[in-house]
């Protein structure tokens, strides 16, 4: 068999391939040759073949069949073999491979080899990719080499130890004795790697950290070494642009940072050297700035005196003006970290930071934006916002969402006036409206609701914005909601802040209907506009037009829209008397701490907030207003209003059918009771215990009318104390026939997990002989079995 | 340092050194994505970018991109110096290094890297010492080969 082709030749050949297919063919041919060569156990050319395999692996081709060959090379006596073998191991044999562990013995032998370069290969391989098992097995060898006087091996052993500690943290202790005189070495390589090792130990273990601080007096040693580096003259071996061993300086500074953190004594001991480095380091090249950067990070993290901190921030400020964009980037990152703790010092550089918003580099722009938001306060809000809004106009789309959210937050915290606040919101919505986050919409609505005196101005501006552009959904949603709420202010031209516009009801309805049919509107937006149109039925006089729109959408394909339309239709038909109350103006909302449903606080002095759980109803409007009604009437602090489900689309036994079914089966024989009996209206309660949940009591009310005339538009409402939950199902009818000719029944389900005494407040409304009647009552005579 | 990649302007990989254990598939994916991201950067942009949860430091030397992924607490500016030092070492070893040298002698490029960095950290800060070690190791290679040749003659 002819000798396998040389590596160089293979590379040359493959590079002549003109297509991917051609390359693949060459590779396959060569792989086949290599495979057969491996099968023949050819020792002479194994090295060459594995080298070729590694090249092909780099091109992206599979090379796993070479793994065992690497092991054989490592076990060989020839240095060339070992070199390629270990390289192959590092490329092909990471700890996920099965044969990985087979290396252990070879590595162990080579760690004790007579030639230091072989030992070096073993240390390097172990330190780059040794698995935890391997590290456990060989930690002892590494520790031995850490104590050798051969600096070539010692420095490698130190970094190998770092890897061992990362893989098997428990082994940290065993390296402790060997670290004793590491720092008295003259060799920079050993010094550098020792500092890395010490850093790793201190970062991982607070005990180690304390030990090194107190017992070993590490800080003075490091200070001394650093001082020598700075003071001693030119050292050609370690010089980089006039600075002596910057790599070592940076590592020492980083270790000092860890030692000085939260420790007064250590911080004091390093104050001088930090000041010296900060003031004496050459800043014309990147290497000097790298050291300054690390120094600044250290100063900010330890307990440094204020003068030093100011010095550090000023260095960062100078960085911001540097021509080198890398330096500017690093400055912005560091300032971001320190802006919380040294706010005033960073404020001094605000204008430079704001200038960075115009930088060409994306990363710099992002950091400048984050920092700018962090620097906004009550004093600079107007100026800053101008810059940030300008930035929002011109920045890349990837920034717009974050910027918009930031603007909203800042505006909320520091707005100098409500008018300014609304204007800022308008600006964001109109210029970056499609990038605004979804959760901003409810937040904005809440803000607008709470700025009572600005309602007219807000709705006018939003209306005008809609006329221009209906493509930006968040803008459209907020605008629809506002028009629905404050449409009356819009048409009556009540705006004080600016020239009121003349707009008719029909024009407003045209716009809203336009949203419903537009292709640009999302389903959510359509929902908003339909609800808005509905709300206007109590604010505008053109009710018939609204009725028509609503009934059209009752057959919409969009289920959400259809449901809303049907419900609103029902409002017009059966529950028209409730419509004004349901659709009245929203009260001021107080933001709850969590992002959950908003708590509603009555403005008339009610102290207890109540949590409202809307079911299937369009968000916010209906149940809230109904809750308001009940809160009005009930007045007490401990009562939770209940939502009456009045959906004709839901059959009476819907939502909890299981309970109903099982409820019928139970025979707890709880005696019925009369809850109310007045003016001819009698309401009886009958009980069932719902299995399997004994905490739920099912009450059926029976309303009967002993007067001569029918009671029409009969509505029964109920409220229970806070520890209960109540659900009212649909009534059988709204008319209680006269002279006890029939009863209206309705099912109430009460959840009573705490088994407290059941109490209820009820409200009855009906029309008798043309006059409306309303009454309130307390029901306290529940039989004990109904709640025990 | 978590890994270092060298790739050409056409996106061809010339060297890959991984200091964290990842499957071949993951390595390929990371390489592909990172190469794409870096190649898309405009010349005026800074040498740092945030990528996944890592910081990436890259610098272009002639037709080769040198790309390092470092951790949050590592110093980006000194990483640039590390990259520069590696280029200097290659330059001294090959004598005015160019991409072709690294293509045809990739194993030497790895050997030099392994004398400079170990486990992602610098093990030797003196240029002279790194080059000396490589020189000696190279001699060791030749010496052994010479010995073999001599024995065949006998």
C-alpha cells in the first residue's frame, strides 16, 4: 500500500475543489484511505493520518472514527505522535465521548515524564478539557507539579488546578498548601497563573477569601508586586507599548477587587496603589486603557474613599470622549453599573452620554439609551425627554419597544405637568405606535382615566391622530377606548387646552366603524372599537345607528366580536334599563402592586378595595360598573359584590354542570326559608348541598307575587361577605306573575370554604303598575345546615 | 475565555479552540451563528458585542477574524490585547504571517496557542518565553525523527 499522502498535499488538493460536491468526494476518498490505514494498525503514518483527519474535521466533516487513534498516538513514545495525539484529543475527545476516560492513564504517565514538554502537553490537555472523574484521579499529580521549582511546569499546573477546581470544587482544599509561596516567584508566567488560581479560590469560597486576607496577607504582597511593575523601568521581555506586563497588572487588580470588597482594612491597604495606577498609566494606547478600566472597576467595587471614587468616575468620563469606540463602549457599560450608587457623579457626564445616543454603533447606542433613562430625574426631565424622543424617532426598530417603555416609565415618574404627560404619550404613540408593548395599552388607559381634567384634551388629540393614521394598533386601541369614554366631551367641543375641533356624532361613529371594517385592525382593536361604539350609546343621541352596528356584528365570524355584539344586543333589548348604569364613566383606578386585575376604589370614601372577577364579559366595563352599583347600595366594608351572569347565550345550567348534576343527587334535607316578604313580593330560598364539594351550597330562590298586578323587569341581586364567593345564574324569567300564579326561580351557588355563617344582602328591583320599585334587605336567617 | 474562533471573510473556519464542553452539534450551531453575526458587523462598529449571555470580542487582521467569547467579569480591553499578542506570536513564528500559513500549518497554530493560553487564561506573558518553548518542542520533534532515520540506516 503506498504511503498516505502528506497533510500539506491533502490541504492543497482539497482547496482546488471548485464545488462543495467535489470537495465532499475528495474528502470521502481520503477518509476511506485513512480508515483502511487505521485498520492495518500502521504506526508509522498514524500521526499523519490523524492530522489529515483533524483538518477535515475543521471543514465540518465527521471524524469520530479517529478518536481511538488519538489515544494510540498519545500512548506512543514519539513526541510528534504525542503532540498530534493530544491535539486530536482536545478537538475530538471531550468529556461527552465514551472513550474520554481512557486517556486518564496516559495523561498520568505523561505528567511524570522525563521531558517537560511532554508533561506540558499532558497538563495542557487536562487543563482544557479534563472531565470531573479525570480531574479527581489526577488532582494529586497536578498538586505535585504545582510545587515544582520548574517554572515552565509550575505555571501550567496552576492553570490546570484552576480547571480541576472548576470541575470538582471540593478539591480546592488540597491545593491550598501549594499556594503558600507562589507569589514570591520572579517568573511572570508563574505569577500570572498564580494570581488566576488565587482569584478562582477566593471567588468560590468565602472561607478561602477570609484566609487569604487575614492569614496570608495577600493584599500587601499584591500591592508590592504591582508597585514593582509600575516603578521598575523598561523590561523588554514584558513590555507592551511602554507598559510593563499589562496582563499581570490587570489580573492583580481583579484579585484586589475581590479582596477589597466589603472589607475596610483591605480596601485601605490598596487605596494608594490604586490612586497611583489611576493617575500614572499611559492612556494613549488600548493597553493603558485596559488597565485603567480594570482599576476603575476595582475602585467602584471596594470600600474606597470618596476622592478615589470621583477619580474613577472622571476616568470614565474621559473615556466617553475618547476617539476609540471600544473605550466609549466600556465606559458606558461601567457607568451603567455605577449609576445607582454614584448617581450625582455620573450626572455630571450626562450631556456626553446623551451625545452617545447619536453614535453609529448599535451597542453604544443601546447602552447610552439605558444610561440616559437611569439619569432622568425631576430636574432634567424636559431636556432629557426631548433628546430621548428625538432618539425614538430615528433609532433602529430593535430599540423602539424598549425606548417607548422607558419613556412611559420616566414620564410617569417625573412628569412636570399632566398636559406635558399626555403630550409625551401622544408623541410616542404617533411616532412609534406600532412598537409600543402590549401591556402599555392598559397602563396608558389607566393614566388617562386618572388625569380627569385632561380628558377633553386627550380625546381630542387622539381623535385627530386617528384621522391621520389607523395602522398603529396600540394608538388605535387607546384612542378607541378614549372616544368611547369621552366621546361626549369630543362632540361638545369642551377642550380648554387647545382650540376645540368641530366634530359631529356621525363623524365619530364613522371613524369607529371604519376601524371595525379596516384590514389594518387586529381582532383586539376591533373589540375595542365595538365596545367604544356601544359606550357611546349612552353618550350620544344617535342610538339607532349604534343599535344597527351592534346587531350586524352579532353574526360576525370572529367569535369574540360576535359574543360582544350579542351581549350588547341583549343590553339593548332585555336589559335596557341597566344600560346607562353599566356604561357610565369609569372611576379613577388605583394601580395594584401586582400586575393582576386592577383594584377599584370608590371615590366616595369607601376604604375596602374589592377585586372584581369578570367572566366572559368585555374587559373592564360591565362588571365594574355593576360592582359600583352594589357597593353603592351595600355600603358595608366586608361585603363582596357578585357578578350576575346575564348572558342569554348561556343556558341556566351552564358553567358548573357537574356540580348541578351532583347537586341534585344530594339529599341533605336542609329546610327551606323565607328570605324576604314585603309589599306582596315573597322570596323563598331552598337549599341543596352540592356534591362532591361540600363547601358549595346551592340555593334556589323562588319569587312569588301576591299583588294584583304583574311585577315586570324583575331583577334579583345578592352580595355576600368577603370570605364567600357567590355565583348567580340566569333567572327563569323577569316577570313575576300576579296573584301567585307562578314563580320566578334563580339559582345561587355559594362557596364557603371557611364554613362561616352565611349572610346575604339582597337588592330587588321591579316595575309594578308602571312605577319602578327598589328594595334592599338583609338575609340572616339561614339555617345552620346550609353553611356548616 | 470560553472559546476562540478564527475564520475568514467568507466564513470558513480556520481554528477553533473550545474551553467549555459542548457537543459537536452545539459547537457547529454556535460557530455558524456567531460567524454570521460578526461578518454582518460594519467596520465602524466597536469590537464588542453581546451574544447570548456572553461577551464577544473580535478583531480583524487582514483576511482573518479573531473572535473570543468571554465571561461577564472578564476585561474586554485586555482580551483585545490577548488577541493581539497571539497574532504577534504567529507573526514572529511564521515570519510575516498570512492566512495561508495558518491554513497549511494549522496544527502549529494550535501548538502556539496552547503555549500561550491554557484553560482559557494566559499562561505566559512573555513573548520570548512562548516562542522559546515552541522552538524547543519543534526541535524535539525533529530530533526524534532524526533518531528514527538513523536507526533505519543501521
